[in-house]
C-alpha cells in the first residue's frame, strides 16, 4: 500500500464535559519528526495524542495542533501567596529606612510582583481529558490517512506508467544488443585492413577478427544487467499494484524500499551504457535514466 507523506487531517471529539480538536499536517522527511502544540495546562495528554497519530504515520515531518476546552469553570483559579507578598512588603520597608524615603506601597503594586498571585489548577479528571484528546487525534489521523492514500494511488499510477516506458526502452536495447559484435567486427576489419594492408579474405585476417570479436562480445555482454533491470521493474510494478489496497492504519511503509530500488535500477542502467559502447544504446539509456529519475523524485514523497 503506497501512501504519500503529504497530507492534512482534522478531528473532533467531545465527552464528559471535555471538547478537543486536533489538526495534523504532514510533509515528506527522511525520518520521523513529530511536533505537538497544545495548551500548557493539558500537556499531560501529549503522549496520548502522539501515540494515536503514530497509528497512521510512520515517517515524515508531522505538525500537530491540539485545542482543548472544558465545561468546568473552576479548572484554573488564582490564589495569593501571602508569604511572598509579606517578603516584598518587608523588603520595601527596609529600603524605606535605609534611604529615608516614604514610598506608597499599594495593593496593586504588591499584586503586580512576581509570584504574589499564583495560578492554580483545580482537580479534574485527567483520564477523561486524555481520552477525548486521543479520540480527536485518531479522527484527525483517519482523515489524514485517507488523503495520503488517495495521493499515494496517484503516485503509484504515474510510477507504473513510467515502469512501462522503461520496459519499452529495455526491449529496444535488447533488440540492439546482438548486433553489437557484428558492428564491432566490421569496424575492426576496416581498421585492420587500413593499418596492416592484410587482405580481408585471408585466413590470418579472419582469425584475428574472430578472436578480437569474441573478446569484445564478452566485454559488452549486457544480458545479466538487462535481466536484473527487468527484475527491478517487476518489483516496482508489484509494489505500485498494491496501492489500490483499502483500509486505514499505518500499513507497510515502502518509500525506503522504492528508494533503494531506484538506486539499483540506476546502477544497472549506468553499467549497460558503459559496457555497450554504442551510440544508439547510449541514447536509449539516457531516455531510460530520465524516466528512472522522474520515478525517484516521486518516491521522495512516499512513506
């Protein structure tokens, strides 16, 4: 199953006086990079949100935003720290005596000092809050997954089409390959005749041409590379065919497998081009490698 690493999802949940909304956005990344933004008061639910999203995403840059609301009005309240206020007051009076000044110490001034008024969190059901956040995250993950699957199917269709084009180039190369020793033998014969002056129909001439042609035929044999390249294409087609699979969840991440496959295909193409030493095959290989590069670019966005 092929999934794009790019997508967006939103999920909502509400229960036991709690409401949560989760937004998740993903883009391609070689590794897993998950970032969560949520109110500091409810960060105890962060791991539950991450765990829910991991059910759908295994690789990529993942940005998650969580919004939480509660019907409980006493969730947060302000409480004065009397000890801190007394400390400020005594310090100010000491400064008054030391410098012989008479400052006005107002209630507003004391309340504005750090740690005099402290926010406190009332007791509430953390388990219920975590459950609602996790449910919203799963809903967001499901929506994200649907989008990534849809785009993954489109990527798979494009790669399958290009695999067919590559197969056509390989057919043309395979048709051309048996002609290479004959072409080489003719060029070699002309060259030897020009340099040595030996008659082309002489026995020595024919023996020398036969030996050199046999050596060259062995060096430029690309049968093994063509077989491996066809095998890689078959694997690519098999993987892309699985993109039409239905269902959610994380599934099998195939991006790294496809990336390795592209490297191997490119390596075989380079070997064929260097061994064949033929202009027509070189031109075919350039077209073939262009299609491989287009597939490789698509693979960079596959989980």
